[in-house]
């Protein structure tokens, strides 16, 4: 139901303009708002029990406010002149519009939650979308924003200010740590355009809410029923990004690369691979070495460029690489060995993630 404050504001404005005393009650007779005097209690109770839509009792007019044929409130109005009934009807129409707008917003939120979680039959998707005036055929892309709960409400309000329902965008959530943006898109958006929206979200929440967030997104879908597919892709991208690309603030399902492949491998196969590459002696790499390896791989195994970016002598970098070769037997200056080592590090990270997940269960 709409808040008492919303009802209070509506009633006070009408009461001031029309010089009419107005009271709003719930269907059980509990008073919500009163702008002045109250009607006789027995008369009010008799009207509520009668089931009538309107009733006049002395200086008072009672009106039952309906929303889609369902009663939601009882309005009592008192005033002088022949316009009292007209005033009561207009106040009733205003309250009805408020109730309908709130219900539609709640219903849409519930609809999108069930849609992305695949909790509806296809026929129900079409029927409810039509009732809620949601376009069936329209390009949409799901963005998943990880906010870690504490500022979820504030973050949602900020996003609602940027992505308006009038444009077909929708914002919802299925847990306290994530916000879901269902964004309408133009025909065939480029990867740069999709990335730009994600970057804008990160910048907004970082600047306005002082939040460090991560954003992932799936692929563009043309029909409403496929929104759940884009959401699942965004969820996978968020999870894979957390395991393999933790330094990235934005990650797309289309750019997961080999991380997506490893994420789908069974644990037993990963353990066999690690045993083949490292045997029983998995190298322990410190932060400096890991940073060196990341930069080395980013520079396509270019020793000179990597040394320049790390501000170290070329010989120092070569020493670090040779140290890894001695412990693993892999020469990282060779493309095949470098690729094997890179994959092995990712597989090991995935195994650590699985162990951490199992320990929390």
C-alpha cells in the first residue's frame, strides 16, 4: 500500500483547496489521515459493513475507493455546498491513481524478479507483460552491479535517477549484495557502447555513493523472455571475474576468454592438470612475482617492455623468470611454456575458489 505520508500530502492539498474536511480509513476502519473533524464512528462502521460505494449521512459523504474493482480505502468528506460530492469523487480519484501507480511499480519489480529467475511460464510472461504495459520485443541488456549490501538502497536510488522507467529501463534486485539493471538498447550496440554504460555506473556509484563496485553484463537479447539468459550470463561473468580477473571493475560475458572454459571444468580434471604441470610441488609466488608475471603476459612476453614498465633492470626481470623456470621446468620466454604456466595459475586459482566455497557450506 502507499505510505501514510503520500496519503497525507494528497489529502492536505485537496482539503486546503476545497475547504473540505477529509478523512481516509483502511477497510477495517482504522484511520490513516484526518484533516479536521471525524464522522460519527457508528455511522462510519455501518457504511463499511454495508458494502455500498457511496452514502450520505448529514454533513458527511462516505466514499469507498476502488482499485481494479477491489476496495482499498474509505473516504469521508464534510463540507458545505453542492460541490461536496464532486470534491469527494476527485479526492477519491487522486487516491486511486496513487494506489495504482504504487501497485504497478511493485508489480513490475516482482515481475522482473521472477522473469530473470525463470520463475514464470512463457504464457505468464506475455500475459503479465501486457497487463503491466511492458514491451515484449525490445533490445535489452542485463547489468549486474555488486554493491555488498550496506549501501544497496542509496545505490538503487542513484541508478533510478539515471536509468528512467520511461525509457524502458528497469532496476530490481534478488539479494542484498547485487542490483540488477535491465537496460533497453538500440539496434546492434557496439561493445564500446555497452562498456561505456558499465563505466558510467561505476563512476556514478564511486563518486556519489563512495562505493567500490563491480559490474558485469551479458549479451543483448531481443525478446523479453530471453532477459533471464542475459542475467545468467552476467552472473557467470561476475563469478568468473571474481576468480580470475579481480582487478577489473567491469567485465563482460563476451570477454571472459579462457576463464570461462576453466570455470566449466570439473574439479577432478583441474586437479589432474595441476598434478601434471607442478607435480606435488606447487610454487608459492609472492605479490611481486605475480605482478611481474601479469605485466609480462600483458606485454606478450616482451622482456624489455616489461622491465621498462616495472622500472627494473632487464637482468632483474630475467632473474625472476629464470627462478620460476628452475622451480617449474617451464621457460616463460617460450610461448607454449608461458601459456601452460598461465593456464596452470588460473586453474590453481579456480581450485582455491572451490575449496573456499566448500568450506563456507
